[in-house]
C-alpha cells in the first residue's frame, strides 16, 4: 500500500514537472512507482523516438545511462537529466570505442551495427544503431557484400543471424541479467504452464535452445511483449526478461496472467532510480547528461538511422 509520503512526493513531482515543462520517460524495467509517475513508459526504441519528438524543455530519463545519453544526443539544446548517473549497463560496458576502431582498421570496407546499449563513443564509430525491436529489419537492409560487425550482444546477434540468414562478426558481450536466465528454469516454467504463450527477450542466453523447447516462442523487445500480449487471444504468458516488465504488462493487458521464469532477474542499474531521485533531479537539475559535441554529431547519424526503421 502506498504511504502518504509517496503520495505527496508524486504530487510534488507532477507540480515541478509542470512548472519546468518537463517530461519523464521511463523504461519498462523501472520500479513500479517510477513507471507510474512517468509520462511515457516504453522500450529503447520507443523512448528514443519520444525523446526525439518531445516539445518539453527538460527530459528526465528514468532508465540507464546510455538511454539518457541517447536522448541528450538527440536533443543538444534541451536539458536531459538522469536521476542517478551511476545507473550503468553491464552489456554496454563490454565494449569500448578502441575495440570498435580495431575492427574498423582490420575491415576498412566494413559496416558497424551497434545495439543502442552502447556508449556515445561506440555509437560515434558505428554506421547504424539498432534496438531489440528493429535489429532484424535493420540488418536485413544492409549491403551483404561488405563485412558486418554486430555489437555488443552475442545473443541478439545470433538471433539476427538466424532470422536474416546473414553471417556477421559478432562481439561476445552479454547482459548479466538476461544471460542469467537459464534453459532449465524456462523448461520447468513451461512444463508447469503448458497452455501459456512464451515471450522471450533476444538478450536471453538460451535463444536456440528455447526455440527447441518451444518452437512458437516469441522473441520480442519489452514493448513488443506488451503489444503481443494485448493482441493475443491467450490469457497466460511465460516471460523471460527482467521482471520490471510484469508491472507494465499488468497495466497494459489487465486480467491476463504473466509468469516470469526467474523472479530474481533484476537489473540493479534500472532499480537505482527511485521516486526521491526523480524529484531531486527535477528540483536540483541533476544530473545533467552532457556529450562531447563532436562525438554527439557522429553518434546522432547512427541513432537517426535507427529511429527510422521498424
Ligand atoms: P528493450 O529495448 O527491449 O526495452 O531492451 C532494453 C534493455 O536494456 C534490455 O535489457
Ligand atoms: Fe543493461 Fe542488462 Fe540492465 Fe538491460 S537489463 S540495462 S542490458 S544490464
């Protein structure tokens, strides 16, 4: 049950937000109360698009750093705030700009496809960004006579290869949360719920074995899961991703049952954002996300190319 204090805090957040003409964007792995106070909740692609088109003067990004950084790159003239700048991403941390430059030096005619879960410096060395919602579509449009470097998620990369039939050089990075969702617990949950549909995020490590277990599994981005659940005739869904999505699914597809395969699949970076930090962020203008203008200019080209697809 919500305490008086949090009700007050929510009202105060709404008030400061109005005064500052601010918008709060939240990823669907955020804490339930942060999702509820946000103006928009969504996946990386949807939130990037909203960041690109919002008329607000201030964007508070309730998500992880690369997401706020993407919003800042798209809005060089707006104030973009992240309530906690330490909200990082283990996947993004697996690759540096130096790693990308090395591949570029060895493959001068190559094309670099960067998952949006990367730093601005990595994006600046990339031709196009993708999210889990449009990676297959973006890669399918590339010139296959030139080498393709897909980074940094190896499981999303393998999914894209399976879907497109295009061979790529894939960086062996992974997200600790999704890599930790094992085939055994998925199998157990599916056996216990034989009539449920199965929705899995492509960052999960069990990609091909999951498809073997359940060939009609749906590999979807977080917002793809919301749309799929809304449109499906079924009422029960087994979910393989970070558990924050369950709050979003319950809100958007009420009356349906969502069963996470791993209750402790929790991204501690996403959970670093609290209501208190959102309030402080709005009141004290913290923490402003700044990107070097030269890096931002190059990264924006790859992000703009991503936003157009899917
Ligand atoms: P989505 O783009 O599907 O929301 O995924 C973002 C993410 O960080 C998954 O771990
Ligand atoms: Fe990064 Fe994984 Fe957290 Fe997504 S769930 S933000 S990929 S650490």
